[in-house]
């Protein structure tokens, strides 16, 4: 899961695109806190880029750095790490200078990355610099454009090249991209698994002209004045040439219209609308159906014994309110959230997630003491957070704790851009409901049924709207064919991440041997090396010399790219 945005202002003399892109990233920060980046294009087709690890406010120094990104169009990205590593070299947007100067921001995951890497190496002869599948997609698209053999491409060339790219890439994607000096584009996978919208607003400086914006969620569009918006359809692409209007093309046939149901359960903001479904309304429906499931599982006598319904903030707040209303049991916001702590699900390590639960939440003891409580959460993945929350409820004096999940048990890998966990790490893997309740310390556990979850979302859609969803993480049935050996490949990637993130690391400041743009203008950076990666008998201290240190672009947070495209493009 990531956040992507794209913007084209009608006024090509404007230098304000980066300011709007930065604001939009703040509205979408919940979609990824690992890294942020913005790429813009200004006069003469010159491309400017700034990106790095951390949240948007940190990377762009609370907006101070956007002044270094002039231009009238651009794209932005917030990363939640999936395929690849979490180095700043893999923050997006990615840039490819040949052909034409292309920038790309990708939300999703490609499930045939090894095959694409071989193709780019052996047939296209294109260099790929990172482990990110997004860079693979960029190069597949760039190679298709390059095969036109033209000095300048037109809109139809772009659409045809996208069709070729779709034929090679497998998985899920919602992408915003930019071609230097020419325009911006956006496109979505043939199943519509990852969300993407386009919005318009009147230009503030050119009468009768239109500004265009793409975003992962409607909230970013609406808050910035792009109130006339619609979803980009599965298999559909949109290109907007500078000074022109949006051109839509079905570059491949729609195979299904099945957005990822986890958008509605957890990821999207409640004030967003995705694929014409109100996130808020879908969560209200989940609460109604969960209340019925609680009554069915516990029975009337135990339900009458519940003193209070308590949501685990914040995603479950809407559902818990409806559970309370339907069961006629008081609601209490008895967990207080510290708003300055990351979402624990997105944190990269198990120990970090566990520690962060208590940083993020604290209990109002008077709401728990001597009471039977029913806690409502959006989902249970590894069980780390749930176990800590149940423990906190008991420490605050609860005599009984029931735990209700708005989502069914998660037992299969998520393969379309959400690095939930491997099946072995999921608490529901090969366990009964009673086993899980015991593991998290609850007196009983209630899961939403999958059919009820799908109906909750479908009932919030228009009559002719979405009726089916991507739910493979619950049942193992995915929208796309899964290449042989992919799950082993996924486990291998996650295993490497765990080794690096959880292993012993040596750190030290080393001097940069050449120009290196850093946020604070310093001339040194921190090198982190997993001890397991060191040669036998190596002296860690010797690696803190620049002559011995591994060479890597990981710490290059800033680049300024100059493109030779002319102003007449």
C-alpha cells in the first residue's frame, strides 16, 4: 500500500505544482510513512526531484524544500514498503532519462518481477538500479516507448506502449507518471485492485482553463478544490498534455472490477470515497453485520453481560459505534490515542510494533475497572497489537474482555501491494478461533464472516457499482493467476527483510567522498551494516573508513535532473 498523486496546472508559467503535491501527500500520509518524494517539471522540460526516507513533513522540512521544486506539473509518492528494500534509493517517484525523461510513482505490486528483470536484462538491455518492482515497471514502459523510434511521441504512442506494458506486467497497480515537457498520465490494473481517481478544478490564473489532479483517495482531491472527480476504471489510462484536456483510453479490457477490500477495512480514510463507495458507510455496514455476529457467537445472555463497547482507535471507530447502537450497549472511547505515533501495522519490525502499541494507546481506567468489555478492531494480523490491547484492558481492571474483528481471519499472503505478513506470522494460520482467543488473552473472539464483509462494502456502492472485491488474503483465491514459485519468492524477500531489520547492525558516521545533497547540508551520513553481512573475521570499525565502506546510493535523498526537451514540446 502506497499513496500516489499527479498534477498538471493549466498555467505552464506557474511554479506552484510542488506546493499542491506536498499538501496532497499530507492528506494521504496514512497510506505510507516509510518514504516520500515529489518530482516536478518546469520550463524547458527541466525535471526536479526530492525524495527520501521518512514522512512527508520530515523529507520536505515542513514544506520549506518544495521551493526547490519549481514547475507546473509533477507527481508524488508515499511509500509503504512491499517488494524491494526500505532504502532511500528506493523512494519514489523513479526517474528514467531515456526515452524522453519519464517519472513514475507506483502503488501496488508486480508478481512476476523475476521474469521482468530477465526480460529487461536479456532482451531490452536496460539497467535496473534497485530491487523495486516499480523500477521494473518504469523500464518496461520506457522500453516500449523507445521502440517507437521517434524523437517525439504522441498520445496514441503512449497508449500503445502502455498496452504492451500491461501484456508483460502481472499484479496490481495504480500509477501516476510524467513525461518531461509533454504531460502527465495515470493508469490502473485491469482488475482495479488498487485505487486511483482523477479530479478537476478551474484554473486560478487562466480563465476557462482546467487544472487536473490524480490521487489514491478522494480526500486529497476534495481538500485541494478538485471537487469534480471520478475513479479511473480497471484497464483505463488517462493522458493530459500540457495546455490540453484529459484523454481517456481503455488500453486493455477490464478483466473484473474488484478493488482490494482492505481499503475499506483499514487503509482508506473514512472521509474518502473509493470506487464510488463511501468508506464511512462501508464501515457502518461492517459494524451492523459484526453486531449480529457477536450476538450469534456469544448468545443473548453473554451479550447482556457486556457493560461497554470500546473501539480500538481509529479505524474501527465507525464500526464500533454501530455495534453499540445495534446491541444497545453503551459506547466508550476508553482508549486514548497519541496522534504523534506511527500506525503500528505499518512499522517494519515485530518488536517496534509491540513497543509502539503502548506509545500509541493508553486506557482510561475508570471505563474498564470492574466491567465486562467488548473491544472492536478493524482486523487481526499477527496478533501483536491485539494481545497488547487486551493486556492493557485487563491491567486497567476489566473483569472480562471480548474481542471482535471487523474482518475475517487473515490466513493467506497479500500479493498486491500490502506486506501484511507471511502466513506463518499470521496469528490465524492453522489455528481455531478458540486458539486465537487464548493467544491474545481474550475471553472470546468474534470474527466477521467473509460474505458479510463483502456485502457490507457492496451495499455501500451505487446500484450499478462494484459488487465483488479482491479478498485473496482471507480465502486464497486471487484475482490474477499466481506464477509458480511466487509464494516461495515472497517468503524469501520477507526473510531477507527480517534478517536486516531484526539483525545486529553496526553504525558509524563516515565522510562523503563527493557531493551529496542532504536535508541539513551536512558532509557526513550514517552507515548501517548488518553484522551477518560482514565477511568472516572482519573488523567492523575498519568499515567506517570511506575507502572500505560499501558504495551505495541509499543515502542520496536529493537529485536535480536537467532534461533537454524543448519548450515547444
